[in-house]
C-alpha cells in the first residue's frame, strides 16, 4: 500500500500508476521533466524507471526527481514494455529514451502522447501556442 493510500492524499498520478499496474503488472516508463513557461515548454532532463508494483506514490517520485538538480514544472511519463511484456532492458530503455527526446525536441506536443503531470501530481496537457 502506498503512503498516498495511507494518508488519503491520492493524486491523478497515483490513480494512473495503480491503473497501469493493474493492467500491465510490470513495465518500464520513460520520463521527461519539463519547465513550463507562459508560451513554451522546455525539456530539462529525462530518465527511465522500471515499475514493479504501485507502492511508490507521487511524493516519492517527486523526491526522486529532486536528485536531478532541476527545477521542473511538468513530468511526462511514457509507458513501454518488452516484446514478451514486462520491463525492457536498460540498453533498450536508453535507446527508446533517446528517440523520445528527439521527438519531443522536434515537437513539444509529443508530451501529450504520454501521461503529463504537474508538480502536484495533477494531469495536465499542453496546448498549441496561439500565434495570433
């Protein structure tokens, strides 16, 4: 049981993670941390995590992200699985993460293809800039 369940402070992220674990059991998730400005979203750094169970909650994820040294506003999560299900190996994760980084660099709207959350674990979505 996650600490979010114990203290009754579940976030959209906690609900998403629990649903993903119920559906897929174990998987890998690619993560991109972003800085959100009024008219832009800037990728800051990325990582990947192997998810085995839903014991972690948003507060623990935020604590882990603090180790990046980045001040971030959004985190986009992109689940992926191996050919036979389950987590992918580390070299494959690094390769897929590099591909995702390139795709996001080319088109920030790619972040909406993942599961995008703000610093409070609430679901967010970016909208195209209105150049009017």
